[in-house]
C-alpha cells in the first residue's frame, strides 16, 4: 500500500496498515506534519455535533494513546475540554456524547469558572465538560509516528515530488517519484488533505469535489491563570487553549475561500487579529491581561455537503481518498484511517462519506460547517 501525504491522517493510515500486515510506503512532498496538520491548533476533542464525528474522535484518542505508549514519546496531554453554550442546547449535546459512551459533566456558571477562571459566562449558559480530551504537541507527534513506522519497516519518502502515475485500465499501479523512480503498489491512498485537489487533477485520477479555504490562528500572551481547561464558546465560535511560555492559542474557525492551497498559508491577517481580540474582550473577565503575540494561517478543505470523502475513488479499482475533513483532521485522524482501511480490505463503502455520492454546489464557494457544536 502506498500512502500519499504525511499529515495526521496519512501517518495514522500508514501505522494502522503496517500493524494490519500491509507492506507500506508513505510519500510526503515536504516533511511529515508540515502540511495542514502542522497549522492546526492541536486540540483533540470529542465535543463534536455529529455522532459519526464523536465516534471517530473517541477512537482517535484511543489509538493515539496506544501510539504514545508504544513509541515512548510523550506528545499528548490530557487537558479535558469545556464547551459553553445556551442551556437549551445542552440536552442535545450530551445526547450525542452519551450515544458514543463519552463521559461528560454539565457545569453551572461556578463550575465553568472552576476550570476556566477568567471566562465570562452569561446567565443563560452552561458548560459541558469532557475529561478525556487532549492537546497534542505536533512536533512530538511526528517523532512518535516516525519512530514507530521505522520500527515497522514502513518506507517513508519525504521531500519527494510525484511526477506521474502508472496506470493499467482502471488500476493505478504506482507512482513515478522524482529522484527515486517507479514505485508500484497494490493500493494507493491519497491522504494529502487540501493538496489532493490539485495533485489528483494533475495526475488525471480524480476531480476532487472540495473547497480550499484559509483558517487562521492567533497566539496571545496572558497574565491570567496559565492553568485552564481548553474551551469553546458556541455563541461566537471562540476557542482557546494554553500553549507554552505563558501563551495561548485562540481562534473561531473563520474561513476565507482561496483558489490554491498556497493562498491559505502565511501570517495571520490584521483584520482577523482584531476580530479575535474583540471576541476575547467580550469573554475574558480581565481583558487587560490579553496581548496578541502573533499567529498564522493554514489550509483546510471541505466538501459541498460538509461531510468528508473516505473510500475508493470512482473509476478506479484500487485508488482511495481521505479528504474534506473541514479543519477537524487531527481530532478524527486515526478513526478515519481505520474506516478507510476497512473499506480497502472489505470493499464496502462508508455510506455517509463515500466519494461517489452526489454533491451540489450552490455557488462553487460555499463551505458547510457541520461538525462543531
């Protein structure tokens, strides 16, 4: 099996495939976790709005815990996570969590301030707290996976460009790699995230039905308590989690559609910094303690119906894709990889995520947000 893309999904797929007995090669155009995963906020939470997503996030946490134990690289902290939302939304939120056996606690105003001391909570709001959620150090995650893949005999080709494909009828038999030559494979998995769209089109394999967009993150420095539970405020989609050296990472999922992946990568926009600062001013009880210390933007991809693409590419017998994860790739990565491998082995489609489903774009640029509460 050949896997294209060394992000969280590609690495998880390589690891699980090797564990299942596949001979595996992984191809990455730069270094592992240097793409969309590397620009993420590093949060892995089960507090998502769809049962399918909660199941995938829960399974991802279980597999990442195993990766951490087996690799002996500590890359993950159990921080928990709290969502602040109107009290009338709580019943539906906990219903979804309960359906997947996720432990939770409903917090009143004092309870929320007990885990996030500086957060302003409104009278009509409550908190939903899940204790098993994590924050991931992405650099160390890459080291953990790399150590395991080496020990499992996985061939990793990093900083390698793909020049072409080897085809026979509906079978994609391998790739031609720059400086390496032809590498043949029984199955190919395109897990390059937002880069799939351009790459698969250039190779003549598939016109990926995704929208590419820029998602931005702001780093702030605060004199507020440095120990707090990462949180999400549903009213304005504000999230925040602590980082290193007294800094925190904040954002709200605001997206801007771009034509090419490269247009999504770069520094955070001044307009977005002001936007996040305004949201923090509304919610931080001591706003004078928050100072902006930088930020960045990275690429995400979404389908027109908001659901991911997981499975075999139409018109091919052995080519598979994972894409359209809508900025939630890290937190669903290993669960998605497991679903994909099941599709490879059994030939069964993941019905709600099959690439062959019909999707209609209203204007060609709409991004559908389904996954956060």
